[in-house]
């Protein structure tokens, strides 16, 4: 029975059981079930010895992975990895293991805070974990590294179209404010040999960017500067400043603080780009953007904003929106559209 032939009762009942599917996938990734089975056919007792797991409980769990099409059960009782299950391998080129690990460790428990967020307007994440989203990563650096890697993958999904949509030629110096592990800066440096890129971010984060640039052979073209984009001066005098997927993390007051800090670093010829999703007028025009907005409600005090809201925010920061360049992500999942754009702005006083 396909989804179009299901009754409303069946659809809603299936949706309500999504929690179990998340935990099944997370447990399979955490125990590296697929990695072990991919290495060779082994019996359940052998696998249980490797995992230090109860034989009977493991066998029951593996049967359930067959039901959800992650594994295939052979006539001799052994289990093999299905084509779908291959995507849980850590070494698969399209592996979803890191994403599922992050969802299981962070997103799943955080989702318990949605009702609190809706009722109070405060981040449900803080209510569940007892600390803010980014503080949690500073206390759990292995998850912070995982989060940064997922952000890098997200940049990879859209940056090719950003480069095709917006002409970065002529900008000799670029500062990526809150540039994380350097994914965007690296792509710009590779695409434009005359660009000198600087990532400005927190000390712990930029060490990842420094290592990434070294791995890519871009250490001479890409630099890092440690700082807090709320409190510390942004490197000044650059031709181009970029805020990619940053402003939506914050409420208007903090977003304004970041924008004003960037404005203070700009000169009359500088350009500031904001790369963000634009909230559509109708939810079904960009379901991914709407989902991202709810994530901001749950995790932080940020939001996805309409084009007019960005225009007003920029004006309050002493900047003026000059043009909006819509673009698509390289990958669109299940036909669920987002609404990404490059928002170009300059100093209000600039001609």
C-alpha cells in the first residue's frame, strides 16, 4: 500500500510511531551493526560477542531492522545488509551515519521541548538540556565536531549554486563571519584564485578550519581569526563580508548586534552578503524553510525571516539591501523545497 492509498487514520497512526524508527536507526548506527555485517557474514552469537550484547535481544533487534528494510534475513538465519542499509555504513560515500548519530544524540531528546517552546516562546533545548544549544557543544566537543561536519555538508549542498548565482569575481578579500570549519571559504578560494579568505569565528571552531585549509592545500589563501562576532571587532577593510546561515540563529536584537559589528568593519566600497532561507508567504511554497523555522524555535531564539524582515533588519543596522539572488540547493529531498537566497547589502552612506 503506497502513501496515496492510505486512509487519513493510517497516515496519522504511522506518523505517530516515528519515534521508534528514529531510535532503531540511531541504535544501528551507534552499535555499527551495518559496518560489522558489511565486513563479512557472521552469526548472531558472533556479532553479539563483538558488540558485548545479549544474544537474544540482539536477534530481536536485527529482525526489526529486517522489517524496516535495513537488513535482509537469509535462509540460514544470518543477516545481510540491504541496499538501503548500506547508507548506514560509516565509510559509504553517501553515508547518513553522522546525521543519524546527531539526530539520536541531540535532535531526538531536544524535540521533547517543542511544547515548552510553543507555550513560552523560549528555546525548548535549554529546557531539556539545562543549557543553551552552543554551550552544550562546548561541553560535548565530540558532538560539536559532528555538528560542524553536518554544517559543512549543508554548505556543500548549496555552495555550488551560490557560486553560480552570485558573481564573486573582483572581491580580493573576503571575511566569512561565523564561517565555522571553513567550508564556504574553501570553496570560494578554490573557485577564485585571486580571493584571500578569512574565517572569523570562536577559537575552538577555527582550529577545525585551520586543519581543513591545510588538508585542502589552502593555508596560504585562507586564514583564520579568532573572535566573538557579538563582542570582538570583525577584521576590517575587506571587500566582501559573508554571513552564511548565521542570522537565522538569533533574535532581532542579537542579529542586529552581528550586523552592526560587520557594518563597523566595512568601508565605503564593502559589500555584505547574507545567505539564508527566506520565509515564504505560504508554508507549502517552501516546506523545508518552515521546518527550519520550527527548529530555530526549538533550539535557539532565532527564526527564518521574510525578505521584508531582512530589509528592515539591515536598515536598522545602517545597511541597505541592494539585491536578492534566489537559488536552489544542489539536492532537493523528497521534492520538499527550501527558499534560499543571497541577500546583498551595502552601507547606507555608500553610493
